[in-house]
């Protein structure tokens, strides 16, 4: 028995979804699912953005809620889920590779349940490929269906047939779901879901549905509970956090939320991702005024060329972007700024690429995620003719990365001989006897210590060496 509810919306349909009401679903569990996983184990592979990491924490919570325990070995688990990403072609290639490995394992252990979820199943062509070529997969479900996990697993056991549930609707808001958080001192907190920006290259508005904000009281309550449980840092998540509240039709913005969360007593607040058009004065003022809001901003620019920005549908110019950067540096002089950049957008010329390099120089980024444009079926850019050779695009990426990597190093050098506050994560992979954590400006900092009681505490470290990817320092007594 197959249960298929599926259709990827076209751009036109997706844009019309604004007229449909959003539902808040409060998680409940039917009695018949309570012991579904008793004596059984699970494993989740997570790819993609922090949104997926947060979703995996919810799915772990739901699985543990029905009796499963976390396995350390995916190949020997009763349930294996792949929480996938569809943002670029190479993200998808990795998933097909892992599925290849799981295929053999499933042959030896036919009772193992293999599920694929997250953003890939929201694409019609990816789901069709799974159904046609990956017969051994038991569960296929999309980003809007995580709360159905107990039913889906129940159905898979009961029917021994493939269970497919991918809703193409605008998505709902799930509250009160159990979560197993990966860290005991740092937490992801979703403040909104989906995206309505429709940048012409991007698949996210189709895979994640309509922009929808959680109620502010639910967010504040979650952060208060985290504080009560000893958490030190929250990262507020959304594809465009600066649009927070717009869909609720209330006079309360992201800046207001920062001011309110600052009062909860949480030590550190970070947020991602910001959209340059929506980053407003109030948010920047909150960065200046609120002690807990950390001096780092990830502000994806994508390109420094006005014509490319226009075709990307980013809705700001180089000049708009630079004006916000200037204001931000005025208000928070010690801020670190990072970004995302795409090179090789269809027909990008050398001159247009030079404009991106110029922008990097003028902003002084201290880090960036850089990508070669990857066409995504169903998005407007995928239909644009493109005459720039692939080799040229690779060369541009290398040239850009040289500039960006120099920025990383400079960003570390400015802290040489200074004392930074580091929230300690644990042992460092950088050598024995070393521990590490992140400074306020989000600089990975290693220091000599084996004192595990420091994990989850903020310590003072004097920076003695600045490398490209991290800093080294000495613990201050
Ligand atoms: N919502 C965030 C980030 C979304 S995806 C934002 O708007 O900034 C993360 C990054 O992936 C994007 O910032 C962009 O740089 C990159 N990206 C998205 N679609 C892409 C594509 N088709 N090809 C290459 N990079 C892409
Ligand atoms: Fe994609 Fe643009 Fe939305 Fe970011 S803002 S998720 S790049 S459509
Ligand atoms: Fe990837 Fe989906 Fe996030 S496509 S980047 S996992 S929203």
C-alpha cells in the first residue's frame, strides 16, 4: 500500500499560497504508538542547514518518545533516517552515495526501516527517482510531515510497504514537540519557518513552504526554559529572520524579539539568516543595546553586482547593502561580518565578478560560504541561458576564496594579544591537552586545558596566535 500525497508547487502556485491560513499543531501522541520503538534503536544522518539540524533534534525527540534509543552505528540500527538537503546538486549527490551503502545492509537486515526526509523529498523529481530506483527505502516524507513520524513508522511496520507522504502545502507550525538537543549548553531555537523571498536560484521557498512565524510567547517561553535548564547560548533560526512577525500582522518585529529575549537572562544570542533588504534599524540598535546579542552578523550578499542582484531577485543594490554595513559598523564597531556568495550565476561576466571582489574588499568580511551556482529544477534561474564555461566558474571560486581566506585570518589577527570570552564546547580536535569553544565574535578558539568541568562555561582566553581557521590562546587564571 502506498500513500502518496504529492505535488511540488509551481512558482505561480507557491506565490499564491499567502492566502491560505497557517495552522499551529500542538504535538500529541496516540496511545497505540507509545511503545513502537521499545528495545529498538535509531540513527539520523543530517545534511544541510541549521534548520535541518533543529528538525533532526525534533525527530530524535519523537523517536525517543515512542521508545527508540539512539544508536552509535547507523548500519546496525532498526530505523535509519536521512534528513536531506536539496540546495545544490552536490548536496544531493552525497545522499545518493549513502543510500548506495545502506542498500547492501538492508538486504542482510530486511527488518531495518530506512527513511528519507527533509528537503529532497519535497522535489518532485527527487521523489520520483527514489520511488523508481531505490526500492529498498521504506519511508519518504517531506519537511511538513515530521510530526507524523509515529504514524509513518507504524504504517511501515504494519504494511511492510513503502510509505510516502510529501505534502506540498504551505506548512504548519509544530509546537510542544519533544526534542533531544545535541548540546547541553547551546540550542537552536526556530523563530520562523519557510521563505517567501523567491530568489531566482533557490529551492528553499518550494521545499520549506510559506514564511510563517512562531508566536512570540512560545519563543520566549522556550528560551526561558533553556535558561532554567542551564543553557548559555541560543541561535535563533529562520531563512529570513528579519521578516519575523510580518505574516502575523502584528506590530512586533525581529528587533523587538531581540530586546525581549535579552531580558530572559540567556547569556548569548545569535541568529541566522538575515536578509539584507529586511535588516532594519531596530535590529541594529538591539545589537548595540543588548548585552546578550553577540557581535557577529551573517549577512548573505550573493553578489556585488547590481544587474546580477536584480536577476537574482534579491531586492537590494550594492549601495543599499553597503549603507547597512556602514550603519552597523557605526553602531557596533567591534562587529564581525560574514556572508554567502554565489559565483557563476547564469552569464555572470568577469566585470560583474570583479564587482563582487570589490564588495568583499569594501566590507572586510571575516568569513564566507562561497558556492558555484547550481541550477535547481523548478526555479526561474534554471531556465536562464548560461554561456559562462564551468572552468571559468571554478577559477572565479578559487580567486574569491583567496580573498575570503585572507579575511578569515585578518579577523583572527585583530584579537592578537587581547582577552576574549570563550564559551567552552569541549576537547579540541586540534591536539591533545587542548580544549576549544567560540568567542563572542564567533571565532573558534583553542587553549591548553584538560579540565572538562569548563564545558558549558565562559572563560577568558588571551589570544597568542591567529591562524586562518582558528585562534590559539592561553586560559587566564
Ligand atoms: N536563507 C538564507 C540562506 C539559504 S541557503 C539566505 O537567504 O541567505 C544558503 C546559501 O546557499 C545561500 O545564501 C546561497 O548563497 C546558497 N545557494 C542557494 N541556492 C543556491 C544554488 N542554486 N546554487 C548555489 N548556491 C546556492
Ligand atoms: Fe533562498 Fe532567498 Fe529564501 Fe534565502 S532568502 S532561502 S536564498 S529564497
Ligand atoms: Fe538544504 Fe533545505 Fe536547508 S535545501 S539548506 S536543508 S532549507
